[in-house]
C-alpha cells in the first residue's frame, strides 16, 4: 500500500510557466526558480496607508500581547497542536514534545523566554519544507499544486503561543464583514447573510450585481511592509510588531520533491500555509473598500446594508448594476493590489447578475472578469438557489459518489466500511444541513448509498442487506419540519423536559432505542477493532455464513463442523460448544481464575459476560476477551476450510494470546511486554 501511494505521488514531469519538464534536474531547477519568484518582492513604489482609518487596540490589550510567557500558556499551546502532523526539517512531530513534556519543558521555556527578551531566535529553527499537494487528480501543472509549509516543531510551538494571544484580540480590529478565524463568527453566517441579502434584492425588483473575487496566490503575495504598517496602525506595540517581523522574515525554504529537499532560499514576501500565525496575519492584511451594497431586510422593513462579505480570501462584493459602481470596483482592485501586493485574478473572478440587468455583459467586459449566473456556489454552499428542490442536493450526492470511487470496497472488511460510513459519509451532508432542510427523498437516497456501500462487495455491485431497517438512522433523526411563519422565532429544545439544550439529551436523541437484550456496550467496545465488533454483531444475530446458513440459502454443502469434524456446524456450535472451542474457553476461564458454565447461545454468553469478579484493573480487558476469542476461532475455522491447514490446540491458544496482547498494547502503556508478562498480568488479582 505504501509503495502504491509512493508511485502515485511520484512527480515524473511537471509544467512550469507553460513549459513541460521531464528530466529530474530540470524539474528541480524549474520548481525552485518558480517558488523563488513567487516569494520574491518585486519592489517599486507603494501607496501609503497613513491616511486611512483603522480600528485599534487599547493600551491594555496591546500590553497583554507582550506579557511574559507562562508555563501554562506554553503547555496549552503544545497540547493544543495535532501531534501526528507531518514534521518539518527537524524531524520531530509535536507528539514527541507532548509525550516528553515533563522532560523538555525547561528547555522549551528557555527558548520562548529568550525570544521574549531579544525578539529573535536562531534562523535555522525557521527553516521550512514546502510540500506540493495536488488540488485535483491527474494534475501536472505547478499552478494546480497547493504549497503547504512544514515548519520546525520548536518554531511551531512559539507560533501557536503567539497565535493564541492574537486570537483573543483580533476580533476588536477586524471588520464585521470578515468571518474567518475570529472567535464568535462562523462560516455559516457568511452564507446565510449572503443569501438573505440576495433574496432581499430579488424581492425589491431592483437589478444588481455580485462579484465573486479570486485572489491570486493569496498567502504567497502578502507584502510584509504593508502587513507591519497595518499592525502599527491598529495599535499593536513595538515589541509585538518586531516579533512578527522576525517570524516572517527569518524563513528559509526548501522544496520537497519526491521525498527529497531541493534548494534553500530566503523569501521577501508572503505568508506560509501551515504556520499557526498566518491565518490571523492574513485577515489583518485583508481590508475593505466602500460601495453601496444590498439591503438585507427584516420583517418590519428594517435591515442592514451589505456591501461585501469575506471568509479569509473568499470575497463577495455587492453593488448596483451601474457603470459608475463597476468603475469604482475596478479602481478598488487596482489600489488594493498596489498597497497590499494581493492581486485579484480577474480570469477566475465572476460577475453575477441579480434580477434584470440589461447592460450586464458590458459591465462584465468593463471589469474584465467572467460571467456567472444564479444559482451559484459560495464556500461550498448554494447561493441564490431554490432550497426546497432536491436538485440543490445533487452536489452532496456527487460528493458521496466521488468519495466512494476513491475507496476499494473489495479490500475493506465490513468493520472498515462501517468506520468509513460513520466517520466520513455521514458527515458529508452535515454542512448543508446546518442551513437547509434536507428533503425526505434525498435523505432516503443518501441512506441507500450508505447501505449499499456497507453491505455491497464490489465497486458497482449491490447485495441484499442483512438488516434493512436500522443500518443508519442518522438522516431520519435530523430530518427537519416545516417552519411556522408570521411569528417570532423562539429557542426550544424538545428533547429534554425543560426545553433546555444539553449534550446528553442531544446524544440520546441521535441514539436509537436499543433493547437491553442486546449487549451493545460489549460488542462496540473501543478496545476491539471495528471489523471484529462487526463480526460479533453478525454472530449474535445469527448472520455469519456458517454451513447451516449456507444450506438455508440453497447451497449443497456438507454441514459438518471443520473444527471437531463430528457435529453439524452452526454459529453457536463453532464458536462455543464445539469441543475445540470449549477447550479454549475453559483455558481462558482458568487463566482469569473464573468458574462459569457456557450458555446455549453467543448472545446469552456475551449478555452474561460480567466483569465484576475480575477486579477493576482488568475489567476492560475481560470485556474484550470473548470477542477476541470468537474471532480467533472463526479465523481457525476459515483456515481449515480455505487453506486446508490447521493449528494445534496450543497454537490456537497462542494465536489468541498474541492477538489479544496487540489489542491491549494500544490502550495500556506496556510496549515492552512479552507474552509471558502479559499472561502473568492477566492472572494477577
């Protein structure tokens, strides 16, 4: 699998500035030169922002940003970072610093204290690898790769500390139209306001235009002098501004090509995607112009004028369908580029008519951008669409199908499919459902796709579902109801007695009512791999394909048990009552010091699996024992049928113990355990 992924990601050719490069030396030189050009400031005159008004911090807020770094603050930053992200040039992931924090925290605190006093650190700590991530499959043009920066771990800790401080005050100086990376503002707010403004404009019968702006290489082209001047105008202290200057100017880049770093060069403009500070510095650099926009109206005729909306660099501009407004917009684009270094890519930007706009093509030609139409898409959600129609949800269904096309179902166990359904497929429509009510027939279609994926065997093959009614209840639980109009909205949560929202009541409303006669807590045990839990679930319901089940489906097969070669095979026999199976069960009971008579069925066995007599220390291990044992027995049964080989009784027991040890090691910090240590631990009281 790793080799296949490496072959897929191998860059054998690439197109740079319209020239296709195939030789290894040409590729390295071409890519490095291209990025040196991207991160190089062009120089020349830039207008001053000294006369522009800005919101600013007060002296208390500015002073708090420059306070001495505390141990608690740095520790929160370390453990707030994802420990498993790819490392930078130093080779250390954040998981290393998290695991060894008690040992290394004094050195880390010394590093941040030195930076606080001197405003500098060793330049080598800010060395950065740029890895190229394709934006779409099958691309070979450098423009279609997204450059992600892998920064050193020590610098990332420092940047996270600074970003956490900046996050607390950035909302005081960022305009209300910017919704990215500001506490209390959400991406859904932008789409909701945009649709409200659009709807109000359409109802007014007055023509207008929307400009969807695309900023070319947004992070890479930010002018440093402009950014630092913005910070100064916003009231940030001199020490903080100098800290930011050092963090962005001490960078050295190398490009990772086919796993090897190439080049080593300095930048003179731009921010890194992958630096915790970059998102906050970027939204500070994004400033607004002023145009008469759309009125987003309320019920009583009141409303607010919306001239523009931003989420990071995804920008919508609302204005009248007049030549004068388009000329102002064109001049605003030009001055925005001259001041900030950020260039509007008119070839990718769109001008969209709202209502009747007779001279629309002339306006688009004057601005020099593409022509778009409603309904459109903004931040992945519909803009100006009829939300009650099922066609709006076609894009969600397409995402389902595209995601399924990436997965080879024939290589996944049912447990793996179940994990993907829960973690990925079920979450895809959540973004849409946050604003729009999903039609019932759409939810049924999406539910069917999930069922077919869970039970199907091939890429386009559908198999009968073993349990049709309760495979996935997610969509039916969240299916909305029609809203009563004409009255004021009130907040009410019907899932709790006092109409107050609680996480517990929300979880209960999503959880299907499961009979107490089903041992769900033992089956869906976090200590047990999903494929084993899924197998146990099928075994309890009598759905595993033993010989008696195959005969019921019309297969002419001998019904003997392949373990004992005497009795007829059924799920209860092969996993519990077969002499071979019973012998293993009793050996396990002896290991734990337990005396128990096995019940008649698998369901009764797991229902009666009580861990109170093994002690609190080993209860979680005891609860996972029956699932590991029936999985071991099932593997042995399949080995004898399909491979015509069999293990001795002691070998089956060893197979169980080694597998169980691997499960326990995941949750118990005993990496150095031998099998004998594990057996001693199981047998202790």
